[in-house]
C-alpha cells in the first residue's frame, strides 16, 4: 500500500479531468491526475476508407478484431461500440466502478486516458442562458468557453440559421467541404420553414488546418475506425500534453473506489491491479465520468439521498434518401456530422438537435440487418440506395429522460432507466416533422428507418449532482463544490445544471476549466 | 516435465498417445519388446517374463496398452499375472498406473479377450490402478478393427450390412488419448474404471459413415445375416486358427452398452462428431468449411472471396463453437435455399450456435474481405441504367426467396 499526499487530486483523465488539470498545471500548480486507463486505442492503417475496402487484405483485423470480437456484439445501435480498436476504451467500466444497469438502460463509460472522447466528443456548441442556468451570469464561463475552444480546434463557422444556436462562429474555422449528398440538401435550405426546422453546417471539433502534432482532415472517411491524422479532437491529445508538463503527474491504471473525510481534506482510496493506493488531498476533483463520479460522491455523503435523477438525451436514428441521386456511387467524405439541424419546440419549448452523416465510411452490414427483406436481395439494394442517402440522428432534451441512480447497500450503484410519459408522443411528432422537413429538402425518410435507441444509448449522462444556486447536500455550488462534501468538486457531466439536446462536451470541458480556475483564484494564484 | 512409461506405444492407440503426450510437453518412455518410434527412451519389457523393478525407475506414471493377440490359456494367464505384478509394483512406488481395458470386459464375456480384460481389472483396481474402457476406437491411421473395416471396404467397394445391426459406441482415438492423459494424474480416479465412448449407434451406420466421410467413395451395401456370417467364421476358425474365428464377431454382437456421460463430464472430455472424426484431419473443419461456403454463397454466388470461408471455422472457434450445424445436404448443395431462410424477423437471434446467428456473423465476415468489396460498394462510375438493373434483380431475388421459404422451412424441419 502506498500513500501519496498532494494538495489536489483529479480523478479521471477524460475531457473534464484533463481540462481542469491543464488549467492548474499551466498556472504552475502541482497536479496529480489518476486515470483508470491502461490500454489506448488501436488505430487502423493509413489510407482512405474506400481504397482500403478494395485493397487492404488484412482489413478484417481492424474491422472485426484479431479474434473477431466485433462479431460478438451486434445488439447496440451505435457501430462505434463494435469497432475493435476502441474496445479497450469501454471494457470493464461498469465492473471497475461498481455500477449496474436496470430496465434496459445502456450503461457505458471509458476506462481509458481521454475517456469517451476517444470515441465521441466532437460535436460542439455553446449553451445559452436558459441552458446554463446558474452559470449563465458568470463571465468566467464565457472566457473558459473561448479558451477551451481555441485549444480543441473547432470548425464549421458559417452564417446560417444555426449560427446563434451554436454561438461559436467567432471561435471556429470555416467548415470542411460537403459531399454531393449534403451539398444538395444544403442548397435547398431556403425551402425550409425557418421557424420550425433549422438547417446549418455542423460545428465540430475537427481540424481544417494542421495544428502542432494534429493534421487537418483530408476526408479519408475513417472517422468511425479511428483517425490516424488526429484531425478529430479527443481529450487524449490534451492528456499527452499534460504528461509532458514537469509539474503534472498522470498516474494510469488506478480506479478510485472511495472518498473518506479526514480532519483536513480527504483520503481517496484507489485500486490498481488489485493493489490498494491511498491519496491524501485537500481538494478532490471528480471527473470519473458522470455515473462513476456520482457513485463516489453519494457514497461519501453522510446521509445520501435514496436516489438521484440522471439525465440523458433520448435519441433515435433514421435514414433519408434523395431520389435525384439515383445512379450515383459512393465518394470519399467526412464521416462525422456534415450538417446539423434543430427542430424547435419539440417539448415544453425546448428544441431537438441532430446531425446528418455520410454512409460512405460505414459498413454496409450495419444497414443490411435493418432491411425488411432477405439480405441476398438487400445487398444489391443497398449498393444502389446508400449512395443516395444520408443517416441522421436526433437527440431530444434531457428533461424527457427520468432515469434514477440508486446507491445500494453494498456501495454499488444501480441506474434504472426511466422516461417522461410524453416521450413516445415526442418521438412520433419529431419523426413526422423530420419527414416533412426532409421532403422540402428533396429527400425521403425511408419507411421503418426511424429507430429509437434504448434508454441511455446516447451516453450523454449528466445532471446527477447539478450546480444550483441553493444546492441540496448532494448538489454542487456554483464553484463546483459539492454542498455536503466541502473540498470535493464535481467537474464532469454530473455537475451540469441541465441537459439540452445540444452537444454538451464543450460545455463540460469549459466548466471544468472554469472550476479549476476558480480554485486558483481562491488560493490567490493568478491563472495563466 | 512429466515422464510417462507406455506399454504398447507402437500400437494403434499407443502411437497416437505418444504424440499427444509429447504435445503436452511430457516425456514418453516406451516399454516393451521393441522400441516405439518417436519415444524419447526405451526400456525392454516382456509380458511373459518376470518384471524388473528398474523398469519403473524415475517414471511419473505408466499406461498399459499392450494386449496379447496370441491365443491359448497360458498366454492369457501370463497377461493377467504380468498386469497384477505391474500394479503391485506401481502401487508400492506410488506411480499411477492406467490400464486400457475394453468395452467387452466382463467375467462372463463370450470372448476370451473380454474375460482377460475383466480378470486384469479385477486384479489391478484394488491395487489403486485406473482402468479405461473405450468403445470402438476409430480415426487417425487405419489400424485396429477400424483399419480392417476401412481397408476391406476400400478394396472391395462392398459395405456389409449386418442383419440385425449391432449397436456400437465409437470413440475417436484422439479423444481416447485425451481422456487417458486427463485421468492419469487424477487422485480421485485411483481404483476406478471409466467408460470412454460416444452414444450408441447402429454398426451399419458406422460403416456407412466411414465410407462417406473417410473413404469418400460409393460402396455397394451387402446384406449379411449374422447367423450366416458366424457359421462361416466358425468354419474359417477351424481351418486357419482362432485368430479369425467367430470370437470377435461374438464380442461385437454381445457388447454391453455403457453410459459414459457422467464419466466424460468428470474428465472434461467431449466426443467429437463421428462425421468430423472420420475426416482426414479428424477435426470439424471439412464440415464447417462446407457450411461456411454455403453461407457465403447464400449471400452472393460466385467463388471469389474464399477468405471468408477459410476464416469461418476460426471465427466460430473464437466464439467457442466447434460443431457444424446439421444443415440438410440439399441446402448445402443449393445455398440459394439457405438465403430464403433469412427472414428479417429472425435476425435478432445472435447466438453462434444457431443458423441465424452464424448467418449474421458470416455476412459481416464477408464484408471484411477486399475481394468481395465490389459486392458491397459499387465501384467505378455509377449510372442510371446500372442502378435500375440492380433494382430489377432485387425484386426478382426477393420474390424467389418468398416463394421458396415455405418449402425450405419444411426441409429444415424435416432434418431436425
């Protein structure tokens, strides 16, 4: 057993943990970050997806895995969860953090440096005043937004009807070029009823020009499998930067198990390879991922609430085809969001948000299984249909979810899926409005293609320890400090005051930066 | 490293056992009149002569496979007393001894062979030795009774159909050797005997499978009433000596069936499918390959992209599946029928032990090869005409499948 004494300990090396750690380290503070990850992601070979598909004789190894493990899980909606190179990220999260899921909740997390942003985390947007709640009035929040946006490298700036929704045009580079399918939709945007269905370029953390070690996107279409150019942002890049700083220590392979209050500060018990690790720290910054952070916090409270609400964005996926494109074949294109849309007022005045993607970098099997015909006939059908279509996803406001996180007697935590009674109606009306909207753009939603994900499939978990002006014991003050746990700060998604449909990673990163800078200020250190 | 002495290491079972023990990293010392090829060392032992204690010096275990094929009461008595002395010595030196007996072992067996095996078991089990009673051993090189049957059918192209057909319990020689090695050092096995064989099956079916899977030739079935055969053998025995007498036939027709399931479970041994065991490799690859070929061709015809077929068995093994499905031959021959079984509402079945689960996996496997890429992604320049033609094909193919589905379902059900 080893004991480390430090002024502040950061638990978790995902987007939130690295953001706070960088803020502290860049101001000259000693930083100690523990992360559960031991394995990174495996990148696919160099080249464009469409070329590799025809030429790479060993492509099965990055598509299915050396031991074909990708063929084991065909249940989940997201193909990301089947990418063998990413498997190491998701493995063992629930067990290591003593988490369980009930009632069909999809519980996912990352035990890897960089966290879930290794797989997702590129969609960006500024939360507006109504979405920021108690944080809206803070000018620090806005300066943190600007700071982290500059660090991540955003693109997608465009004068369109989503400019004010994203609020990022001053902080972003111009967008990547659209492929022929998105271009055709984009050219027809004036046909949309502007107050109802808003279409704009996707604002996304992808580079359109080289920056330090990361290279600009070259439209190779390997976004699903992993980008060798590191054009898409992941917190693992920031973590690498942190590792190189002399006053920062990144310790890997340690899972935090328990927080214990001491006379002055906290004792954090961790486990590494079955061995116990102890850390004594005045301040503890929780960034283990919303669900894991919540368990640590509730477990540390003297009298924790019976259960707390967990927010996530109910989501669905669909496909639209443009008959005009009949006879086209696939062309290389960017594999993440190219266009974004907002459906206004889907529920209690809140909007739904979604992205449109090319199918050219996705395995055809991902679509084949949904077709209502035999796959022998479906294959030539898709070869014709896919180059005419784009896939879309839709995220609904987090207020429509009603999951509960329950701390059990054995100190584990269970997530029970739940949803607002309105959700089925909202899904139905959103599908109808999308159908109508895309018709105006000259595209047809394929019948039966609108498929709702299981609860939690969005993996946008948030809001369990929300920041409030007048917090309960398990909630956070505006400073990020958990009211009932002085010295413990929830800096990841757990402390978000609310969860709109808008992509929330940027807000988590910015909020972590803000909380860390607040700590510096109170200690009389001038933040750099 | 374990050092095991094997009596009869040059025989049918012994030669396989020698190699399988060496594959486990064990050292095999051949015991007998002649050195077995491949053994690391040899110590001369003669069943007819008194046993020297130096024979088991430094050995960690002994396997006794040797059987006397000579006739005469003297030699059988010598066999029993040799085994008894060996068990006595092994017990004294605390060296495990395993004796390979026979399914025919019984004090009241009609054959001398069966009675001798029973007598040996009676002598050695109380001394802490282990016995294994294998069923009808087959597979590997064509030796033993299996070898006689196979070469007879190959030479004559005739396949005897015994009337009535006796029941036999077959065991692949590799499975038997696995069982021997698994039980040899098991402390709880001391003083017990284990039955190692497959489920009972018709002897005539056994011969038919040898012809189809091993010899891969058509053979002419010849009905042979057992009473007639027995009479012939009796006469032959009188003329040419008891080696080809009626005794072996008697021991075949009067076999007592063994319930092996609990023994096999205790030893952690699973009998391979007879059809797999009779292939040259003794493994299920041949049947898995034809299943994989059919699945691939059910998605699209042609013979390119054999990569997926070659990797199909490997993929299944990585999902802990080593058995081929019992698909009807007609479906394997005409994979178009298999495609008709791909009903969208069954697709949620993902268990790798089901046809739908394997179809799901095989179709994804097909997509991960470069040669078939053009089946998934239209190459070159697109055109309106090409796409229109594709849609026509889609409609035609789907109509075919819908028409075939009820029929194929009946065939598949009939098979089950």
